C-alpha cells in the first residue's frame, strides 16, 4: 500500500477531489507551501474555491474523468467522494495512487515534533482555535488545520515553520485514526455519527484507539467531567492529564465569574494557580474548552502568560455563536450546533444572557442523526420561546428513512415547520421583536437566513 509521505516533496503534482471543503482547501495550501503543484475539482465555486484560484490553484467545477492530469503523482479525495466518482475511476485506470484526506493530513503530522490533535463529539473547532491563539501568543509559529474559519488567521488553516502542528481530529469514518498525535485531546464522547458507528460503545472503542496512538512519551488530555471519556480511557497506558470544573481535575477553574458574554477565572494546575483568564466568549462549555486548551499548552511547556493573553484574544470561531448583526432590535447569532449535546450547551449559555425571548431557527443535519437522536432533539428544542424548523439538511445522505423536520414539529407544541428559506425569512421578519435573540442553528446552510435579515 502506498504511503503518502513518499509524495511530500517539491516538484510533485497532486490532484484534490472536493478541494473546496474546509479541510481540503487547507490541505491544498499546505501542499502548495511544500512546493507541490496542486490542482483539483469541486462541485461548485464557493468562497474556498475562489480563494484557491486567487492563489494560483486551478480548480475544475464538476467531476469529469478528463479533469485528471495524466502526469499527476497522486490524488486525494474527501470522505464524500466514493469509488464510483468518474475522477476516481480515471485515476485508477491511470494507476495514480488515491489517498483519503486524513491519510494526507496524518502523513503531514508525522513531520512535526509536536502534533496536537483535538478530538471530541463537540467543541473541537473552538478548542483548536483557542490552542492556535495560545501557540501564536507563545511565538511557536504553528501549522494549523481547523474545521472552520478563525478570524485571527482569516482562514481555517495556517502554514507555519515551527515544530508544532495543531489539528482538529474528527472521529467520523475513523478519520482521526490516520493521525499521529503526540498530544491527543479528548473533549467528550457521545453517541453520534450513527450512520457509521453501531452504538456508543463503538464510538468509545474508536476514541480509545485514537488515544492509544500517542507515543509513550506523549500525553492524552481528557475531560474529567465527562464520564464516557474517563471510562473509555480507563487503564490506558499513557500519561493522562485531566481538565474540568471538578477541582479534582489536574487543570481546573476556580473563582469563575460570568459577566454578560464574558467570563473570568483562575486556572489551577494540580492545586496551584497557573494563571488567570478572561474569556470573551460566553458559556460554561467555553470555560471547559479553555481548560482543555490550557492543559494541552502545559503539555507543550508553554508559559502561563501565553495562555492568559492567547485566550484573552480569542473572540470565537466562525459559526460558533457568531454575531451576524441586528434586525428590528433583535440580535442575530449563528451557531454550528447539530447534536443534542451541542444544543444544550448553546441554550444553557443563551438563557444566562437575559434576552426577552429566544427565537431558534433549527436545521437538523442528516436524516440518520435526526432519527437516531430524535427524542434528545425534542427535549432540547422544547426550550426556546419560539421554534422555527427548517427542513433537514441532507449532506451526504439520501432520505431512505422517510423522516422530515415536520416530525419534530408534531412533537413540540407551538413550533412551526417552514420548508423553504424564503418563507422562513418572511416569518422571521414578522416574528422579531426588540430584546429578542435570533439563533440560526445547524451544520448546513441555515446561516444564510440570519445573514439575509441582518443585512
């Protein structure tokens, strides 16, 4: 079997299928920075594709066999691109090796002395972003791969020249098992991606294998407050540093104060004050994310001042409680939450911000997740004052289950299922009042609705 490491040298030519994705567009720029000639394809010319084209990377729109250059040394594909894709078939006809995206990132991670990989059912993007702020404050010149846009970078990635790479590590399709972490962060473990995993036990088994990939002189950073995480890692023969609000955790918070959308607290490391932190993102879950980032920084030997000032400069990642503007006296925010656990964290946070009403526009993500976690979604979606449900965002799936957001609406008194974005926008304009917070929530394209009314 081919090893992607053998193709990471200047002068090579690579073709990326699905190059416009967050991780793939980042990969394209990292490979280009290595002196590799990169071209690729995507189904549409989105903002990432336009950005790549501006940097001199040629991108084909649409997938066609003739797009594959006969002299390509390798092809990389996203998880959404299957064997029946015409470009994949053409590459194999030409005996060009085809790699998964995570194989490429995994090979890249081996080139760094410090490979910090952040995993978890939720919180990965925010914590990876916080780690990036800390590493930049510490002048570590890191290479970065984030599953979202970070304003500090004006991108979801960074090509650095230091010896540290920080990467978001997703469990879906066991993607993170291609990585080679020297520090593996496990934020939390819940049942998710049940179109791939059989059940929670199957998810836990995958996370344990991920943590086991850390070398004997590496570290596993684990959430002390999360029972599933601690049970999954029980007896693991690696150095484990825990974080959490529980004072028994190695890295914990003391004297936590919540002031509006900000929080201030002392970070304790094994009973002694390490530093104090002011966060400019709301919620208890973000305090935990900051503790995870601090624990990772301690593993890297980063000084307290860099943690303090790095976190102070963090104002959120793209689509993570992102302020979009105002409409009719209401504040409009967007959030990526698409799992019941993420919805709970979001609504817990919003309830402490003293808005008159919470207006939630929710777009479920994938039919399989909606069906598998239906009751958990209902429990959380009963909480806002006004609930407007968009149709399920299909992503990679076909609706073989026959489920719709209308099924959620039938279970939640007072909610409304609104099938089109134009109708949703009109209803929102009628609904918004001064003092409201309007939340567009989901991993699909629901953010467009908030952006349109906030214009």
